[in-house]
């Protein structure tokens, strides 16, 4: 794997983690300080818990596809070409 591609994947994954952790911290602080908007912010946090990892996965997958190299996000990562040909016989 190329160093530039690997670095881009790490940055995408790290940004996703940082975004989720900061979202949880802000949600907690706002819910303690201002109880009226805590429920709405919690709902946003739940949606982001699903959306951010999916977007990170799509970013890692697209970087792998655009660079022409495989990535951990490929659908057929664990399947060998010989295994696929045996199934078709």
C-alpha cells in the first residue's frame, strides 16, 4: 500500500473518531448546563453515531478505489479469485 493512501485513510479514520468524541463531550456539557436542549442534541448525537462511521467507511473505500489499490473497506477483501472461480464451475 502506498504511503500517501495509507496516510489519507488514517486521517479519515482519526477525524471520524475525533468528531464522535467531541460530539459526545459537547452533548454531555450542554445537557448538564441547559436541560431544555439536551434531548434535541442527544437525538443529533445518535444520528451522528451512525452517519459518521458510515461516511468514514465510504471515504476509506473511495480512496482505495480511486488509487486502484485495495483497502480494508473492500467488499471482497477476504475472498480469493480462485475461490470465486470454483463457485462458478
